[in-house]
């Protein structure tokens, strides 16, 4: 192996990104942060961008607005080959007009081939605005991204018809840049490699005459614990129709509270009126990837399994030993969930 390459792998040599070249190039991730932390979808996008980049023979560029060097360094640890840091005080808090101006100028100069945004409030607002400015289009809320390598086009899976179906849509080769928003939780997080090193380039932004049309008047601290969105939850306790009634469902809520987890459910639980649709897990609902998923009285239909296939550890409680969920669970308890859950609560001292 070439010694320079080995030194680069060992972190002794910085990755040198060649920016020379004609036309549209490289895969760009628009980083999003909440205060001084990167939001999880940013890391998930870096992971996916790395895979696309290795197929295309491209670099992964990240752009960070506000947030400072420490966060830019995190982007490198998680997979960026170079970070463009626009650290202007006007960009410390998200605001549409300054963010759109800073990114628009940068992308006009750098001509990215592909740009990934999170399908978040920020990405959902910024991406269409930039697409218009750059004369391109954006495909939104993508849950799958692959490449037609010959055409160098992105092939995107997007939920359609309220999530009942998925559409697979490809960009035309003449579309540049190819812009997408990526659904949080759709991809795994990359390994944080502290030995990676790369360049952080400070970008001067020209925000002369750019004014935000809204102003944050006050930030109110949340006194009560906010529920964690399902796609970020580390522990999920999920109810199915097999919980029988509201009393049975209340046991699931108690178990979730005792474990510090979130409550979710199957379509069966939605139909019974125990949970709202946004708490439904599966093809027509959320895709989750918790460390622990406890399925209580859920049959494990394929549409439900679709949403939990990346869960790290699945425990299923079902009284039917032939229930499909037991085939995919790491631990299966064949018993009445209304008896098992109180026993677990007792064991937890809750
Ligand atoms: C296009 C489409 C999209 C869909 N999207 C989704 C989706 O996103 N998410 C989703 O979940 N479904 C979805 N579905 C529906 C899916 O096919 C199933 O109908 C649904 O998941 C069943 O919910 P369930 O497992 O709660 O109920 P059931 O199928 O009724 O299963 C109940 C289970 O509980 C067990 N049980 C009963 N009593 C007890 C007890 N006392 N203790 C322990 N176990 C007990 C039973 O053995 C059974 O396995 C979709 C369907 C379609 C057609």
C-alpha cells in the first residue's frame, strides 16, 4: 500500500480534496444543528452521501451555517471530506432569507452535483427556495437513495399517497444540481471516526441588504419533557390490537414511562383509537431504528416490519406462537401481554 495513503488513513495526513474540474461535482450535505449539536439527520445524510460518493468517485462536502469550528470538526469525524463553514453572526439562528442567500451564493460558485437536505422544517423550507434560485428541482422526503451510475443520476424512493405506497423517481441527467430532502431516520448513522482529518474552509458571506422577514421574539423553555420524535427514539414500546382495550393500552404507556421510552403502535392501535396516526410505525407511518423495540400484541405484518427492520433489538410479546413478529424478534415471549407487562413493571420496581 502507498505510504501516503496509509498515513492519510492513520489520520497523519489530511485528506486533500481536489476541487479543480469542470461542471457539476461532488455530493453536498447541508448540515443542520440545534444550538451547538448536529441534528441526527445530518449524520444520517453523511452516511448515505459517503456511499453515493464512492459509487460516483466524488467527495462529500458539508456546509455548516453558524455553529463554529467544533461542529465543523464533528462533520469531518462523521464522514465529510471538507467542510465549508459560514460562521457569520447573522447565521447563528436559522432564518430563511440569510440562509438561502449564503447557500445560494456558495452553490452557484461550487456547482454541486447532488445536494442533500434533511426533510425537517428547515430543509423543507430552504430546499425548494434554493432549487428555484438555482433553476433546478427538489425531490422531497426521500426514504431511499441509490444511483444510476451510468447516467450519474439519483434514484429516490419517496412515500406517496399518504405513505400507503412508495414511488421510485429518478432525476433526468440534465438536472443540476440534483437536490433532495431526506427523511429523518431513513438511513443509519455513520461511525464517528476521530482519526479522520480534513480541511475546514471559512466562507465569507455577503448578506448586505438581506433581511429576515420574521423575527424570533422570545424563546420559551419547555418545562415538561418533550416527547422524542419516533425516528430518534432509543427505546420504543409499541402497542398492537392484541392489547385488547384502553386498559391494555395503558399498560404499554406505563412500560414506556418506566423505561424512559416512547409509545408507538401498529395500524391496529391507530384503528382502535389508542394512538394518533403520527405514532404509527410501518410502511404507512414512521421508520424507526431504536436500540430497543418492544412489540406488545402486534402480529408483525410485513407493512409493520417495514418500519422496524433497522431496530437494533426487538422484543415481541404475543400469545400466538405462529405470529410473524416472533420470526423477526430477537426475544419472543409467547404469553398474554396483559400478564407479562405487569410482571415486567414489577421487576423494574415501577
Ligand atoms: C398499504 C398498507 C399500509 C399499511 N401500513 C401499515 C403500517 O404502517 N403499520 C402497521 O402496523 N400496519 C400497516 N398496515 C396494516 C397491516 O397489514 C396490519 O393489518 C396491521 O399491522 C395489524 O395490526 P396489529 O398487529 O396491531 O393487529 P392484528 O393483526 O389484529 O394482530 C394482533 C396480534 O395480537 C396478538 N394478541 C392478541 N391478544 C393478545 C394478548 N392478550 N397478548 C399478546 N398478544 C395478543 C394476536 O396473536 C395477533 O398477533 C398497512 C396495510 C396496508 C394494506
